[in-house]
């Protein structure tokens, strides 16, 4: 059997000297194997699209078209947030607007994103129809981008709006009464730096002081009977738009606070008989039966035995003596 032939020659002492051509062939073989592996792996993995990292997000925010507004109880106001993209496409562009905790309890009337022809998702996180202490308005802009993925195409602007209503029964003691409450929205994308914008709303609640007083008399109808008791009940309710420490009701209303009873300050002052005038009797009744009594107030009492002015005097006819 013949041994395989090797390229090269054996030096004295048994050492084999290889030809330089053999090493070159082995190097070419290794490069070919690496190229094959590269082709196979390239078919298995798809390279991610390359995006420019110099896109620019733009955001602005107003309330009722102004940077700041002042509203009253039972008023409505609308936040409008504009988010646009410049220079290059904004990949995975989103907007987030955490609502102020001061608005907790405010009804949410409407939310909207335009243009409606462009895909976007608008959601409320942590609330639904009423603002809570942890309520966030979130938007995801989902235009199909030329380089793949979704976001905002360069040159396109979205508008997000949210309408709230101030409760009509907010008290004047509400902690945020007269305070400018700032609301900040922010936008972000993987190819652009985050941006933010704010708008202020002030709720002005005027202080209103008022009470509702009620009065009942039981029994409601009763003839005058000396010694028979009746009950007067007074009620007093605070109808102000802030709490009251004390409520006081007095009757009559013209009395001085803390003053003892005074008959001259009663709602109906006492009257004394001053004059009696004879009147004309109606037809069909006997004379003197239809006299009217007229009275007017008088401060001084009439002395005992004083004859009333204009009073009719009684005259007795002289007795006739019967003679023989």
C-alpha cells in the first residue's frame, strides 16, 4: 500500500517542509466558508430600518384659544394640544397630559383627536366621565411611515382636545378658588427629543352669604283664650357657599340682639280706643245698630271718667206729674 503523497519534501532528521501554496489554499477555503455562513444568516435575520435621529417634535397648548382663562362655577373650558413633526419622521410619537388633581370631580364632557383621516388612539387612564386625582389623557399617533413602523410623518400636525365643566356647587372655601392651576402636556418619540407645553385655568368663586329662616305657629288657627299655650318654632339654614360657625335667628327681626322683651317693638303695636263716631245704619236695620268704631294709636291714657269727644249724650224726658 502506498502512503499518501504530501506536497513538500522531508528534511534530514524526518522534518517535513510544507509548500507556501498549501497555506494560501487553506486561507481561501476559510473565507469561502465564512461567506456561506454570512449568506445563510442574512436570510434568517431582517435588518431593522434605519431612521434619522434628527427629527423634531413641536407642541403647543391653549385653553379656549388662550394661554390662560378665568372661569366661573358651571362654566365649561376646552384644552387644545397641537403635536407636529418636522425635518424627519417622528417614530412612535405619543402625547401624555396628566390632569391636575385640583380638577378631581369635574365632569369630562368630550375628548377628540384630529384630523380624523389620520390614524391615532386617544384614551383616558385612571378616569372615565369624571376627573379623578390620578387621571391622564394619552394619545398614540399611528401614521404608517415610509421607512417602516408608525408615528407622525414629517410635516403633519395632530390636534387633541379635552372639554371639562366646573361643578356649579363648588364652595368658596374650595382650596383652588382664585388660584391659576397649570396643566402641562408632553410629547415624545424615539427619533426626537421630548417637548412640553402648559396652559392655566383659574376658577373664581365669589363669596355669597345667606340664610333661610322659617317660622311656624302651632296651632295655626286658634281663638284667643287666656291661659291656653301656643308654640312658635323658628328654623334657620345656612344657604351660603361656605361653612358658618354659628347661625342666629331672632323674632321680631327689628329687635336689638340680647334686648329684653318690649311690647312697643312687637310686629303689631298695641292700640288704644280714642274716639267713637256714630255711623249711619243700613236700610232695614234699627237706628243705632250699625255704629262703627274707629280707633287710632294714642300714647297717653285717658283719665278716669273722661267723656269721649263726640260721644252721644243720653237725655231723659222729664216725668209728667199727674194732678187732680
